[in-house]
């Protein structure tokens, strides 16, 4: 189906934290506990010695587990996911969080999905590999999927993977250089966009 040159995606790949859920993690607090200044968390941990990394992983898991148990879905999330399923569009999540954290969030909100790619699968956003892995698992070409996320890494990873990427702005001005394919304010606006393609 084609409306204004936009075709219905065969699959949707969502970021989790801040996209499907309200922001889960208190990044400044985690960074302070890890003692890594303002560096990106996973990249800083990857460069640590084995002993340092073990300690850092434990701190991060502790934050993630607590945040996952307290998680709240963003407005319109359940409605959007039910609609996606009713339309038989495949969907999955690609997150920099751990599989453990993601599974707690999903179980807590009774969300079932086929495709979950986490940092435990290896490379993480902004690397395009986890997005391409999700496409492979959903059996779609990158160009037939949309990436949807609220963060800079989502847009950078989507661009690098050749996947049309929708940035959820939550009303913020864009604070990074990577240019999303489309910008929507929130999940209800994304839902509206998708519905407009089905007529
Ligand atoms: Mg996010």
C-alpha cells in the first residue's frame, strides 16, 4: 500500500528504553556509580580489565533490574502493539539493555514478541549489526523494515543499517547530527502514521 510515497513496512524494530517504556535508566547515576565520567556506558565497560568489568557489570545489572521492575509503558504502547499484531506486521526489539532486563520489562507488561536482540547478542547500537540481526530473524530486508527509537544511537544505527528510521522526539529538538527519515512526537503519532498507510 502506498500513500505519499510511504509504503507499509513489513516489520518494525523498536528500541525499548524511552521508546516503548518511559525512560528506565538514570544514566548520570549509573555513570557516577561506574566512575566513567560522561562516557557511553557499554563502550566504557568494553575497555575495562576483566576484574573491573565484572564489578561494572554487577553495578549495571543492579540498576537495570531495579529499573525494569519499576518500568512503565509509554502512552499508546499497548494499543500500538495490538494493532501491529492485528495487521500481521512483524515486530521486534533491539536494545542496549541486557536480555535479563528486557525480559523483566516484557514479562511485567505481558508483552510477547518473537524477536528480541540485546547487548548479550554481541554488538550493540549505534553499530548496525543488531538491527540487521533483527531483520534476519524476522526474515525481512532492511529496506522493508522501520527502526523506531527515541535516541541518537537508534538513528545512527538505522542509517548505518539502511533501515528507514523514525525518531520519537518526545517534543525535544534534535540533539544529534544523524538525520532520521521521519520524526514523530510519540507512539500515538507513530500509530496514526501507520494507520494512514492502510486506507
Ligand atoms: Mg531509548
